């Protein structure tokens, strides 16, 4: 049985039990995949407990506008792709120059 953080405190941070379950599950998966930890010390040793502690502390929240978040993620992915392409082109140019000067 989970005693801390209390469900009342958690529901003060998140508007519904459903949202709390989804948010904590997503954050627990992130923690399992070695995401950056938000707290210095955790009472729980399980990832779901850690996620709930982060939610109770106010460090993990639901993004207020999901469409804006999707757009932000798309832009970040596009920027990463452009950087990858730029690095690939620079590498090809270096290989080309190396082959000319050999």
C-alpha cells in the first residue's frame, strides 16, 4: 500500500486520477530508461514511486497545451535532422578534400 506521497497531495498537482496514472506511468518509463532524475533523494526505490514523488514535489507536470508540445517536439526533431545532415555533408566534404590531396 502506498502511503507517501498521499493521493490528496498528488490530486492537488494533477486534475484527475486518470491523468495521475498516465503521468506517473510515463515518467516511470522515462526513469527506467535512465532519464535525468528530478530529486536529490527518493524515499521509494521503485520507478513508479519515484515518479509519484516527483509529481508531488511539482517537478513533473502535464504540459498545459498538448498541441504546442507536439509542435515543439517536431521542431526539435527537425533541428536534430538538419544538424545530422549538416554534419554528414561536412564529413563528405572532408573525405572529398582528403582524396584530392592524397
